[in-house]
């Protein structure tokens, strides 16, 4: 109960982050969590056993009610009270174990949700902490505009056109280079054959 109250206490952001960092990273707390998990497994076994006992006592009580007649009710009254007492104790154990397991699930889920809230608050503080005059702040501010996707698609198409144009220019330059290289090779062959004669 104390741990649950510590989790839901309205602490300042920095203090809450320190508490949750301590809980998440401390090896002693990790060992305690490990042993708590083992304890909850035992409580689950006790819960299953108590459900089984409630069922058996219920069957025994129904059988005792059927067997007792009007004449034998005085004789079996003591046994009936004993069966009802066992039924009460079995139900009590079942409810206590079930409630303990349910609260452990609630505590675990609350811990996870508060960690998620802390992460989101930290992201929000990072986004709010940017300077309003920087280009990144302008990009973040314009990130939600309706026409942003269309504008980005147009920029992408323009860049694709530029890339296609550059590829065409590179292919043309390559062809020209090959043609000039062939001409140069022919002139070199012609010049060397004339000198040999």
C-alpha cells in the first residue's frame, strides 16, 4: 500500500523521475521485485487451492443438506456448522488471495503507466525547450501544417528531376568522352604508322 501511495503521489517532475530511476536501476529493488514475483506465484498457487477447497466444501455442504432429514437434523447440526465454518474459511482465503493478486496486477500496471507518462513528459519538455528562432523550431512548428506533405512531395519530385537530368548529362559526357578517346586513339595510330614508313 505504501508503494502504491508513493507511485501516485503528486511529486514534481524532477523528483518523480529520480524516484522512478532509483526504482528501475537499483539492484536491491530488482532483487526485491524478483522475490515479490516468486511470492505472487505462491499466492497464485494458494488461490487455486482455495478455489478447489471452496468447491469441495460446497459439494460436501450440498451432500450434508440432502442427507439430513427432519429427525436426523439435531444429530447432524454440529457437523453442518463445522462444514459451514470450513466453507467460510475457504471463501475468506480465496477472496484474500484473489484480491492480493488483483492488487499486484494493478500496482504493476500503474507503475508501467507512470513510467510512460514520465517518458512522454520528458519528450514534451525537449520539444518545448527548443529556441523559437532556430530553423529546427520552425520545422517543428510547421510539422503539423496541412500542406506540408504536398510541399514535401513537390520537393521530392524536383530532386528526382534533378537527379534524372544529372544522369542524362553524365551519360552524354561519357559518350562524348568515348568518342574523343576513339578519335585520339585513331590519330595516334595514324601518326605512328606514318612515322614507321
